[in-house]
């Protein structure tokens, strides 16, 4: 029996991978640099959203096992990841 939390996290990652593959196929189909850049730029939004969603689901799944201080440390780590990913 699969854990529902793990199944949800894996499903989000599979969806993310499918979006990436579809984007690559669109780039090949368009065969134009400007359109490929637009498709690639749209992926910049999808990646962090999937990261946040997957992390949130995982944290909800283990929230009963974490002390409040550890939960804050994990949250701080996620915030640092997001700053590192999104900051230019």
C-alpha cells in the first residue's frame, strides 16, 4: 500500500517532468529561437511552483513528527532555496 503523501509528491514530480518533455517537444516543433525562449521562460515559473507544492505536501505529511523549532528550520531552508533559485 502506497503512502498517500508519497504518491502525491511523486505525482507532482511526474507532472513536472511531463511538462518539461512537452516544452522540449514544442521547442522542436516551433524550430524558432524566439518561440523556444518563450517556452523556456514559462518553465521558469513551473519549476519553483512544483518545488513549493511538493515540499508543502511533504511537510504536511511529517508535521506531526516535527517539533516546532525543526519545522521552522525546514521552512527557513525552503525560503533559502527559493531565494537562491529566483534571485538573479
